[in-house]
C-alpha cells in the first residue's frame, strides 16, 4: 500500500513537470489579447488606438489629441522612414470606415484613407506650414526617376542657401529643360515625413542650372502642380564650379529609399515592448524551469539513495526528468533571447 502511494506521488510529480514545460512554452509568445493597456482610455482591450470623427468640426480625436483637417498650399510627398497603419478605422459619413496612418505610432500628422485628407495637431500644422512657406527643417536631393526612389541624406543648409541666393542667372527655354533634369531639391518638414519639391537642378551642355519653384507664378505649373515644360522661358541660377562639384558628389551618394509599412496590430501582438517581454519571460522560465524542478531533483536523488526505503531506483526517473527539464529551460533561454 505504501509503495502504491509513493508511486502515485512520483507520477504526480512527473506530470507536474510536464505541465510546467507546457506553461513555459506558452509564455514564450505574447498574444495581443493578453496585453494590459494600462487602463489607457485611448485604446481598446487589445491595445489598439480608438479613433473618433466629428463631422461638425471635421476633426479626428485619438491618442488624447485632436487632429484638424489641413489643406496644404504645396504639393506634398509622403517620404517618411515608415508608414504606420493603425488597426482601428474611423467612421466618416462621406466615406464610411476609413483607414488611418501616420509616420509613427504617435504622430502629429495623420492621413485619412489614401490621400483623402491630412489631419494635424497644432504642432503638425506649424511643421507643415513652415515647409509649404519655404522654411524646411531639412533638405535632400531626390532622383527624378518615375520607377524607383533615390535620395541623399540631409544636406547642408549652406549649399541650399547658395542655390536659392545665387545672382548669376540666365534665361532659358523651358522646353530645353524637359530632358535635362538631373534631380530635385526637396525640403522636409520637422517630422521628416513630408517633402516638397523646392526646385530642380538641370544640366544643359556643360553647365548646371537651378530653378527655384517656390518663387514662380502659377503659369509655370500644370494642373497637377508640377513644373511645366510646355512653352515659355524661365530665369535659372547658373551653378559655379564649387557648387557643381558638390552637386556631383551628392548626386553620386544617392541611395534607394523605401517607405517601410508597419501595422499597429503586428506591433501590439508582438507583446509588450521587447525589454519588458524579455524580463517577464526570463522570470517565468527561471521560476518554472529551475525553481520548480530543483527541489524535485534533490528529493528524487535523496529518495533513490534512501537506505530506509530500500534504495528505490525508480526515483532516478524523476531525477532524469528534472535534470532534462532544467537543460531544456536553459536551451529555451538561449534560443529565445
């Protein structure tokens, strides 16, 4: 009878270790529904941002901010490092459920749909107003290819200033510039997400010319707001030797730029932030993978060596299971971390 009780206890301990193994495995992945959004009133139970549209004021609320509709005065290009798509859509009477995206998970500028409208906070408005008015935060040269995107890293303001303030000017036929475009000079707003073509750099024969679009009248642009090469003349700044050399260096340093798409749901379901998730995981594995089997390892060895109990060898099976589980826990830490 006593031996049967001992064997039942032994079986129970083995099953407990197996359950622990399954539990630690489950802790290795964090599901979005398990997240605690810290009682954030701006997010739902899965941690996704709530969005609300007010048709009377044409505003969107979310993240504790109010985004107001914004009408840019220049053609803007979305050229951020990433495009962050929010999981929850917003109901708009004129279009139904519509997606929202921004340049980060906490943007000052939102896009409704796909260029259906820009919505900005006050900080976002100031940033875009400055860009549209010619006061960019940073500048880049950008390729004129329609099939791929290349651009430079932010370039020095002094070089841009030397182009816009140049006094050596020449009048050229716009039709001669159509196939002479080398690259565009783009200004970027303070978020570094939106760009605007400030001008174009052209090569005619052996000379380079810069045309500053922002100082030109509407007659120089087509219906889409792009510089027109139909007819007429335009005054261009002739680049000097130093400017031409700098341009050549910058143009050669252009690199492919791809806007990375990121989805809120993917980031939410990745669990907590990586640091917090790693800490919780290590603590869980430490408890279930070491503290639980360690006493069983010691007890099983002692029981197997007990003279009083007749040196029962079957306890060594629990010893092996306990040791193996601790080894598995170590391997799991190595693989996951």
